[in-house]
């Protein structure tokens, strides 16, 4: 399926996110022309009345149709869409029903520093994954707006402790610094803001 993707914020009626998530995993979107390749239930940092989704479609029409079908699911109150362009996709096959923690993190980067941000991110993933036992799922970005390009990073950790231990600023300051630590620290100067939510991946929509 071509790389035409969106990040959906699906808001639900009170205490109905579990039923909406179950409906989404059973739904075949746009007669198979689109698919939610990852569905995320927030655990920390977002309303419990929310499901997040990365939806891939054959074309814009398929994505439009999929969004309409999701919006029509019982107890869905709204669907917000953000078009995504892949910077690097790495472990998409890990997106599935899992007890692991999946972070959905946004980096809001000065657009004239976007290339530098990617160069200080993607090339050091091998070392980062080796040292932290994290698995990077992918990095995507939105279109620039008002001089800022927003990047979505999805990553898999065994649990919250594994995530905390992977933070470069939590490492022993006297220990040798791997290349990824230097790179990630440098990225701070490229950003206007960043935010993260901890989620559980509840699966995908039906194929």
C-alpha cells in the first residue's frame, strides 16, 4: 500500500473508547483501500475517551472514505485528521495487540532545522535501540505551518521503566556518552515544543 498516511484522533462518548476500539479492529475500511495499521489506547497523557490511529490508504479518496466510516461508528463523537509524510518507517510489523508500551510523541521543529533534526534522529537509531531495548516504529511529519514542522515518533518499550531508562538525561553523567545521546541532546535546540503520551497498541483494523 502506498505511503499515504494520516494520524487520527478519535474522540468517543464517555467511557466508550474500549467499545470503539473493538469496533475499529473489526472494521474493514473503504473496502480494503485503507487500513488502520496501528490503533492506540492512551494510558498516560491523554483523555481516556480517545483512540489514536495511524491510517494508511491507497489515495486521498480512500482516506476520506475511511475517516467517514470511522466517524459513523457508534459512540464516536469526532475524528481529527493530520496528514503524515514518512521520514523513516522501521518496525511497522510490531504494530499489533500488545501489552507493551507504545509512545506517540510529537516534536515541533523549526522548519529550517527539519533536515538537521532528521539527521540527528534517524542515523543513530541502531545504537539507541541496542542500548535501550526500544524499538522505533517510525517517524512521520506534517506539512510545515507558520515555520514549524511537526514530527510524530512512535516507539515500543517493554514498560514505563524501560522508557524512563532510555531518556538521555537520566543516564549516568559520568558514563561515556553514546552517539545517540549527543544527537538527541542537540535536537533540543531545533524544537519549539514536544509532548508524549504512553499508549497500548490494541491492534489494527481488519484487512
